[in-house]
C-alpha cells in the first residue's frame, strides 16, 4: 500500500505543474514592455488586446496581428485595421489574408488620442449571421519632451559671452 501512495504523490505534483504550464500566458494582462517584440522593437497587438488603452510615444511602431478562423461551422475574417486619425498614426503596411487573418503596421507621428479598429465578419457562402465583431485599441501619444537648452549658465559665463559679442 505504501508503494502506491508514494507513486501517487509525484503523479499529483506532475499534474499540478502541467496544469500551471498549460495556462496560456496571453490570457493574463500584459504591460507595455511585454507587448514589445524584441526582434523588431514594435508594440505587437493581437485579438486578446481588444478594448485596451495604451500609452505610446512618437516614433513607436505598432503592429496589429488579428487571427480569423472557424467557429460554429462558419468562417470568420478580419478586415484591415485602420486608425481613426491617420495624421497621428499613419498605416505603413496592411494585409487581409484568405485564411481570415489581418495585419497592419502603424507609425506614431504625433501626439493625441487615436483608435485602431477592425471588424471580423462571417465569410461563409451561406447561412452567415449579420453579426460583426468589432476590435478596438485606444492609443495615447504624448507630445515629445522639449529639447533641453543645456546646463544653466553662471553669471560670469553670461558676462563673458556678452562682452565677447560686443
């Protein structure tokens, strides 16, 4: 009896560890540094980021990767993501693929609040519901910090510059 008891303990521990590992990391909220893809330096957003509001800065690149697919016997496809204000957030690339996925890349050009939106629609030949599944992200881009004029000057430095001019 003792043998089976000791065999069950490692099995239970193994199952608990497997369950902990099986939970997808994307199900937990991500912070902005976690959204940055190290290979490209871009902020990468997916289906799971729907409804988020994120701070961004001028010069940031935002990549949107939306995954379509099949659900309930129907095929669902994303339209190309678009920005609410292309002056602040111009789209530099986009693609809607036959498999229902859509991607887009945006470059933050200015400051302000801008939304990226996309819609997922049924694309089956017949029997599609008229439902549209929207996706939206809000980005807040702050104005860049003003350039510093340099270290403060002492009174003697100001006098020497004034006397040199004239």
